């Protein structure tokens, strides 16, 4: 599979600083840096739905339960 | 199968198909033809937990801190205590979130439903009907008439005895 150079650069950036990458992607302000605040910001700006959040939290709960 | 001039079969990607076509490699974008159908129909559904409407949380504090969007309401079930919570957000930042707590009480299943109903009916006082009261009144009236007749007979008898004397 041929990977584009842009995609490779994005992957590298994601590995080195994932929070900065996500902040850029979703236009999250710099002062919001905790997961709870980020999720609330994404909800307030309608970038994610409540169902998305519920599903993600449920998956997180199951993952941590299995550990 | 004949194809229309404007219709091309869509390429199928069984494993991966991003939502945003801009993220796809340039070579794939040029090769792909875009029919009127949306690509999302060919996505394999990822395994999702069944959403029963209740979010399970370990404690009340987690429910209070749970992220809820404006104008949304989420219900929670406490895994470690018999409580249900609901968190409702207003439509603006000025309105504080509304948090409600409900206690779950298990009803006793020892008594069957029919016995409990008969007990309830026994507790109610028994009232007489109007027809019963009318019958009693009629009996009383008949007795009064009898008594008055007897009293008249007795008076007449006494008068006759006095006259004989």
C-alpha cells in the first residue's frame, strides 16, 4: 500500500505530539487540555454527538475493566 | 448487464473507507468514480455495544462529571449502589446542569397479586344500600301500626270493664 508523504508526516506528528495534532484537527483552544474539557468542547461545538461520547465512554469502561 | 453512460460500478474497500475523502491517497481519489450513492453504505459496521439508553457508571461523582451536550439529557445507572441519575444540560452556558437522583426500591414478591387485592378490598368499610334502608323503614312502620292497634284494643277493654263495674 502506497502511503502519501503528507499522510506519513501526519502520522509522525501524531506519534510525537498527539494532543497538539488533535487540537489542530478539531480546532481546540490551547487552554483546554484535559480529556473531560476536550470532550465537552467537542460536544458544545457539535463536532461530536452525545451518542458518540456515550459509545466512546462505554468502550473505555470495557477496556479498563478487561485490564 | 448493461451500464448507462453515466453509471460506473463503485469500487469496494472491505477494510477501510474514510469518512473524509480528502484523507485518501491521491491515486485512489483519481481512480474512484463518485456515483449518487454515498460511500458510507459499503462500510463494515464496527462492533458496538448495545445502547440500552442507560450509561453505567461506578459512582455518583462520575455521573456528575460526565460530559453532556447542550439540550441533552443522559441517564445513568450506578453499578455499586441502587441509584439512577439523570443529568440534563440547558441550552446555554448560563443555565446550570440539572442533576436528579433516584433510588431503586425492590418490591417484595412474597405476596401474590390476587391476595394483596383481596386484602385491600377487605379493608374497605361495608356500606348499606338505600334499598336496604327502605326495607328497614317499612318494617319499623308496620311494627308501629301493630303496637298502636294493640294499645287501642287494650284501652277499649279497660273501658268496657269499668262500665261493667
